[in-house]
């Protein structure tokens, strides 16, 4: 690690960032050792400290999480509750790769270098922005009923929920380097048009559900439930699915005493 720290912040007279993994003249470019571009520039990777001292990536996040609910109790057996829930997150990212890392790279013309993209090799001076938006809203209505009838206890629930998910993604980045060194702006992209990606999605699931339990003297218990979801992400006519369940319990030890 000490040898890496020794090169932290070093610059050659012509402004190149050197590294400990120097080219011996027979490296990936096959240049003679007399060529300063073959010797001084790092192969494959930069000095770790110098690299992270020079790049910049800043992300700002905002989050909104909330739950509003209201319950009305008709009597001791029956009540109705309404819920509104929200979970929203927004992220903005700005990334910069300075020109000094581009001019210090030794493998730009290497056959081993990766294809020309926004990251990886060969490294290019780059400016990029990312925007992420994710939001989920839930609107729920729940009705509950419970009562005893002699030796039987009945507990019933029925409800409906509308869940809406929305997401947005926008990515912009310069391509091929910067026209004006270290002028970090999208319209300073060496190759025009610059690279961009825009993704938007929205999904809604409407649900109806019910659950019930019948208990006889805490000896025999019957539980059942059913739920139906209707999703906007599936083809019309094939976007509704129902899943029921039934469970029964009988406590034998009540008669083993």
C-alpha cells in the first residue's frame, strides 16, 4: 500500500499522472521504452489514491414516507378503517471524470481496451447526470367484524386496496471525451449527440381480499382467506388472478387431560 501512497498527487512535467504499474516498453501497446507515453503512463489501472482524488460523484436524495388512517367504530363488533400510504424517493447524481485521467491513460489504443462507452477503458473525460424517481401510493379500505355466538367466536375481515407504482429514470452523459477540457457540461461532448437513456413505468394493482376465522371453544379452529388482484402489467382479460386458502386446527390435547 505504501508504494501506492507514494504516487498520490504526483504529476510529470507534462501533466501526466504516473502510477506504480509502468509500461516496460513491451506492454499492451508494444511501444519502445524510449517513448515516454509507453513508460510514464499507467497500464490497466491508475494509482488508487490519485484516481479517487480526481473523480467526482455526488448524489442528493430526498425521501417522503407517510401514512394517514381513519377508523370509525359502529359498535363493539363492527368497524371500518381507511388508509393512505406513500413512499417516494428521488435521487439526483452528477459524476465527473477530469481530462487529466484521459491524457494519462496508456491503453486508449490497446486491442484489450473495452469498447468505447461512458465508463471502463479507455477512460475518457466525462460528465454525466442521473435522475431516479420512485413512488408507491396505497389506498386501502378495511372492514372488520368479530362476535361470539355461544361457543363459537367469529372474526371476519374484508377490504380493498389500490396500489400505484411509478418510476422515472433519466441518464445523460458525454461521449468520447470533452471538447473543452474540464468544462463539465453535456453540450461539451466530443461526440454529438451525447448518450442518453430515458425510462418511465407505471403499474397499478387493484385488490379485493377477505379473511375469516371460526373458533369453537379454542378446540377446533377454521381459517380461510381469498384475495383477487387485477394488474395493469398483464394483458387485458388475463390480468386478474385469485388465490384462496383454507386451514383447520383441532387441539387433541384438550381431551387428553
